C-alpha cells in the first residue's frame, strides 16, 4: 500500500494532558503532552507548527509527533499563535515572544517538578521552522538547540517563488519592498551566518511545498542535512523512515 504523505495531517492522536493559556486571544494557548511516569524532570521540546502562517492550519496536526516524542521521554509544548489573515508578522512575533517569556512559569506552576527548567529544544516545521529559527536566533540563551524541518526560512525566495500563493505577502502585509521593516525583522538569512544556538535544518529533496533549494540558498551549508527521497510531511510523521533522523537531531547533545 502506498503511504499517503498527508495522512499525518488527519491521523487521530491522543489529546494533550494540559492546555495552558498565555494571553487574551483564543489563539493564546499551549498544548502540553507529558511523558509517562512522574520521576525525574523531563526535557522539554517546544513544537511550532507550520501552515504558511495561515489560520487554515493549526497545531492539531502535530499531535502524532507530540505523542511519539512523549513516548520517547520528552515533555512537549505546542503553542498556538495568531495567523493570517487576521494577524500579520507584528502580531505573530508578539505571540512567539509571549510564549518565550511565559512558558517556563506556566509549566512550572501547572506541573511542578515534571519538566526541566530550560533552556529548551525547539522543533519547527515549515513556517513553524521559520518561527523556531527566529526564536532561537533572537533569544539564544533560551534555547538548547533548534531543529528546523523544511523551514520557510528565506522569505525573499519564498516571495519570489510565490509559495502557497502569496503566503509571504499575507505575512508581511505586502511585498518585501513594500514592507522593508517587517521583512528585515522577520527574515533570517543574515542572522543565520552568526548563529549562536546549535541549529540543524532537515530538508527532503522531494519537497514540493517548500523546495529544498530554499534551504540550500540560505548560504550556510553546514546547518543543512539533505534527506534523499523525502517530501514535506514525512519529517513530521513518526510512521516514516525520516522520523528517525528527526529523533536523532533532537537527541544530540545540548549546547555547553
């Protein structure tokens, strides 16, 4: 039977153990999945979902991934955030900053002693890969490492190639030329050359949603691991062979 690459988007998975609130919007929530047992504090992975920053996609598709990581002994936090068209980059940035600032105390208050106190490991897919990289590059002390899966990290190329029919225009409120300040703040290409936290970019060479050329074009080949025969959704599907590469990237030693 041929594997449906999009099956992970609708596959049933266990709900979170906790849902925490970090702000006033209905989108200001964080799903928390806890590992079995109540022994030593578990390391935390913060998972940032993709969907080209659009409100047609939410964090639910990452629940299979979160359940797999939970069974591996991680605690997993999956924040929701405001998305286009109702929100643009300034609001999305504010939400990521709010999660970054409040998540440690939210988790410590909700489940004392169950989760390690940070810094955390970040895992982001597609547009969530962009957000994970932005978080790590702008606040490196909060992060052990960033694993970005097929990230939309080069916004100029994403705009030029019109990924997802105008996703970058919807994010910025116009083209990079129309919105130079928003573009400069959201873009990652210059920051990646001076990256402080350990960063791994995993990208499949059969990705049709975010072509691998977008990661190759970042100009930092030491960060990129190309996966042969892998498409966009395999990286977040624990039932695919690519998942073992993701697990290994997360489990690598944290920064000193």
